[in-house]
């Protein structure tokens, strides 16, 4: 099949992914004078950002003047169990407010305080009400604003175009190759720099809030060209996903429900979160219902409700309640706002949640409690980047958003994802542009390498076996759910490694029917490569990390171990095999350490 | 429960003939139509093309006609569409070209038309991190339209698009509304916004059939939003010259004679100095005359003065 035809495009900067990070990166690279392309595998404006509900964390101090970047920085570091890259957390907290205001300059319109300022809401792990929001569909307003800004600037957008491999020349990334979903035709980009903004890999797991796009493309492609990944074992299971009916299992229930007064109950009607306050958060968390309820109105004189502990703590608590036999009929716990807030308030604050439960579960959340349980939501780990430039360990390759690791440490706080996209999307786009403007023109792609990759991409059409890509994907999801899920143990993960090896062999025997035009079987057959690669990296990291912390819980090592308290678990692919090593985190400056350790 | 899916197939690669494929699927009672499509694709026919992303009614990517009624596959339960029989028919939405099977061309819908609304704001000068003060009460009008899915369901119901695909359509108009009504767009910027929605093939080409109101999954009432923008436009002075002439001719005719003088209306709408435009009316006039359909001349009718006073009162009260 050598000599397969393909179209070629030349750009300075190519951004892969068009969620919040990709769009913000593309806008920045364009503003710096680079010829820029934004490539997205689904339709423009349908990326995962559109599903984000709660808000953008930014210490604007509109509701609580006491709030500032230092408090946000402290919350982020403590929420991440201090495994965060301190410099990323600092830049993030300092720059987030400007990124929110910038969105309004481009057309976004957030909810308002009585004074007409941008309103901010409470979320888990944030000391003050800090999330700028639009009802419970903040992501939709954010992605519309960014996509419309990109269109206004005339940036070239390649919709439903799926990038499969990065192209290298002389040790630097100089392009990318993929296919158009609509026509099945192949496409090559020549460029000076690539920004990965492809999101996460939640589709490796069975119960997930993630949509089909989240197949770990960026992490997989970065690994293929030798870039480092860090902390791939740190997976966030969001405590509140829908559990019933089965077809909607895993769909997200926003933390905003608890931020706006909702509370978690077990089958005995007990507010069980009071039994799960870890020592780390004892000083700042209410230990009785009266104080917890009073906190919503008066944050100065009361401590935060344990319902809003960081996500890893709440997810583990729910898991434990269900295991102890105090779960609901369908294996979750109750999340009740109906008995705590009036219907008008619920409808105004949580309109999407109301419709979601009404349509999908036939539950009226203004009258009844919801049933919820943990769902795979976010990967804290990802491609290793430099904090100030978002550069990966490979020249010419940048990464921002969920695909990158470091900012969130062992556990991400709600609301810190949208701000991450804006802050580091801008930085990655800017750095890629600076690099591209100073770099020599990219050499034309090596014809033999392009031939090799086109052959690889079209292999599923050849007669090589009878495997169905969907069956392999479902098997992989089941393996990861059962053996590398919320609670892990060595023997199970070793079994997972054996099963993944089998799936890799089966993936090489996938045969798809039909032609190349919008052929979903072929699309998944190609996505399997990154899905399997990321699943393997996550399992290997999880085996290596023999402790429990944040989004990584080991049944066989249930406590934190200081050995892992100041290192990244690094995965790196060399000569076809993935190696795992522990490498020290950058040292935090003394003045920042003081902020983090300060008791409040 | 056992259901029969009858799914539209069309693949330009194989000649582009449109047909239906039939599949038997066993699904739980509470399954959605999307669950069934995915099961067919995963187990029976992996060439079946359809779009779906969030699977929770947030992204608006999965609009399909189910038993001829356009809906989202991810929020439509099979139990609700099989009450009259176990067959579920899936066809692509109308008014938007098909790429393959149930997949339609969002470029034509989303970008060409939405972008014509210029749905963005231009920062006045260098970025200055200061905040706009906006009372919450002023957001009520725009808040709802901000949640548009851009799914295409409203255009699917449009009565104009089948005869004029260049009509911007209710979807783009809702996007226009979101900026026309934005509390920050005042003064000259508001006038510019109105000129954008009033462009040819825009605001004034809607035939107010109100179909889009019934189609919108978010309940945004696109048809009503078009009418609200027309009201705003009246208040600010209609920007589309042809429509302004039509509007003035209509009112003047009724005011002066108590009748609508259709001959005058047609000519004044084109513009009495617009020779080219008037010439284009000649064949129609000739055809009307030869068939005896030429409207007659209207003398001032009895009671015309009262009609005039009613109109003037109505104009004052606006």
C-alpha cells in the first residue's frame, strides 16, 4: 500500500485538539503572528470542555474579598497532596482571574453578584467561593466564546480530522499525520511546532463521565516520540456520577450540587461524610451538621462542610459506604438537595442537572434525592511539561490542559480544570509561537516514514484477522475498571498487564468492513493504539507507586509513604518498551512553602 | 425488549443511493435510542455512521429523526418511541445535506450561517483586566439563548430553508439574538448588531410558521426570538432598506386609504428609483394582467380616518 496519496498543509504552529486549551493556544499563537491550524477530531464546539458544569476557579475576590492567588495556590497544592508542580500551581493561581476577564472581553457573560460583578460559587477544596460560572453550563459558554473568537480571527480549523501520529525530523517534532473522518482521506501537516491539547484518556475505563474523544491520543502520541509522561497512576474518580439506569451509569453530577447546599446520605439517612475527615483536613472541616450548614452563609466563623472535601476523599468515602452495605439499591449513595433548598433556587442554579435527571432517570431533583457513585473523570498525570513554557521533553512539542501533567498533583480540585485550560493553553500557544518564529523551516516529512504510517493506518482494511475493535475496547474498559480501578492491588494489576498484552495482540488482528468514508469501526480500530498504550502506562505506574495518595489508592499499601511524597512517577517509552522511574519534584521556594503549611 | 431498528443508509462512496437497513436488537426497557444504535454498530454493522458525543444531552451532536420526529438519540428512551409498535425508524434531519447514513454536514449549518452573525465581541482596546458591571436583571433575556446546543433541530423544522437554503435560519438567528440583546452592546454597537441580523436572507425572511419553537430541545423559542428582534428593529429604525420601504409603504397605504394597495406596495418595496428592480417586476405584472389577477386600485374607504387614528395611537404607544 506504499505510495498512498495524502494532502499536505504547511503551518508554523499546529494545535491538536479544540477544547478550551487548544482553542486558547491557537488564539495565542495566531496573535503572536504565526500561521496556525487548530485540528479537532469531533465537531468544533463539541469537545469535552462543553460538558464542564461548575465553573472556572479564579481568585477574583468578588464574593470573598479575602480571596487572592495565595489562598488559591494553597488550596490547589493541598488538594493535590503537595505532589503538584509548585511553579505551575503558582502561575495558574496568579493568572486565572485575567483569563476569566478576557473571556468577557470576547463575548462571554457570567452570572452576576448583586453589585453586578462576576459571581463565584463554592466548590470542594476551595476555601472561598471562587468559581466564575454560568448556571451549571460554564463549559458551554467558555467553549462558545473561544470557538467564536477563533472564527473571528480567521484561524484555520480542521473539523472532524483525527491526528494519529507525530512526525519527527532531526529529533524535533515537525508535523503530524491523520485522516479526515468524513472522507477517510489522509492528511499531513508540516509545521515548526505542535501543541497537544487532546484531553485525557477516561475511555480506558468502563464507568466514566468522559465521551468517545477521550482515548488518550495526545499521551499516546507523545509517548511514541519519546516524551516523558508523569503520574499516570493518578486518576480522578469523581465522587458523584449517575448510577441508574445502567445506560447512563457514569454520567457526571456536578459538584455544584454540593456547592449549592446538597448533601450526601447513606441508605440509613446518615450524613456519613463526617466519619471520613482525614487528619490532613481536620483543622479546616466542620465536624457537626450545625457548623457545616452554617458555613454556606458564614465562611469566616465556620469550617467547611465535609461534603465538599476534595474529590478523592469523597469518592473513597462513598466506595467504603457501599462496601459496608449502606449503599442504595443500585450501588450508590444519595445526594439530596430537594430537602435543603427550594425548587426555584434549584432550577435557577442547576438547570442542566434538573433536565439530566428528569430526562435520563425520571427523577425530579427538586422533590427526590439523586443516586450517585464514583465515575472515572480526569487524569491528573500526563505529558511532562516545563511550568513556564509548557514545553514537553521533546523539541518542538508543547502540551496543555488535561493531556499535560503536573499542575494538579495527586488530585485535582473542581474548577481548576477550566482555569488550567485557559492559563496553560495561552502559555503553550505563546511558547510554541515563540519557538516557531525563531526556528528554521521544518524539513519536508520523510517520505519513507509517511509511507510507513499511512500503511499502518490503512492496515485494518487488509485481510489480517477477524477481531472486532468494539469488543477489544469493551474488554479493555472492563479490565481497567475491575483491576486498575478506584482501589488497586498488586496481584490484580499484574493480571491487568497480562490482559492488556492479549488485547494488543488482538488489536493487530482487527478487520473493519466497508469503505473509508465516515467509518466508525476503522476510527476505533486506530484509537485502540493510544487507548492500550495509555492503559499500559497507567497500570505500570500504579504498580510502581506502592502507597496511597490522592487519585491512587492501593489496598496492599493503604497509607501514604514519604518515599513517594516528593517524586513524580515517570513513564518513558524507549525501543518499544515502557520504563518507569521515580524522579524528584522541583524544590518549592521557602516563601511558598510557608503559604502551603500555614494553618487557617 | 426486542425492537426493530430501520436505519437510513446513504454512502456517496457507493453511489449515494438512499435506502433503509433493518436490524433486530435486544435492549433493556430503559435504554435510549442511542444505546440501540451503538449496539448495532458494535455487534452487527460497524460501518453504520452516526454522531454522538456526550451521551447526556449536553452537546447536541446526536440529532436524528426518530419515527420522523427530530430528537436527540441520547435522551430519547426506546420505550417512548415504541408505544405504537416495536419499530424505531432513524433518518437524518431535514434541511441539512447528508454526509453518510445519519451524519449531516455541520459546516453548512454551524459555521457558514452562525459565523455570518459575527457572534463575538471586539475588545475596544488593549486588554485591561477590569470588570464590566452588569445587573443580573439585564441578563434574563440573553441567559437562556446562551445555552444553545447548535444541534440543528430548529433549522430542521424551518419552512423557509427547503425553498431557500441560503436563508440564515432560526439557529443562526438565536445566535444573533444572544448578541443583539447583550446588555453590553449599546449605542453604535447595538446598531451594528441589528444591521448584522437584518442582512438579506436574515431576520426579515422568516415566514413566522413558529415550527422552530416546537423543535428546540432547550426550549429557547427561536421563532419568538426572531419576532422579538423585529420589535427591537422597529424601535431602532429598520436597517434593511428594502424591508424599511416595504414597512413604510404598508403603513402609509393603510393610513391614507384604509386599504393595502398591493401594486404600490410591490413597487415602493423595490424603490421607485430602482429601475432594474422595477423591470424585474414587469413579467409578473404582465402575467397577472393577462390572467385578470392584477389587483385593482383602491379608493379611500369609509372609516379610513378612524383607521388612521388607530395606527397613530399604536405608533405612539410603542
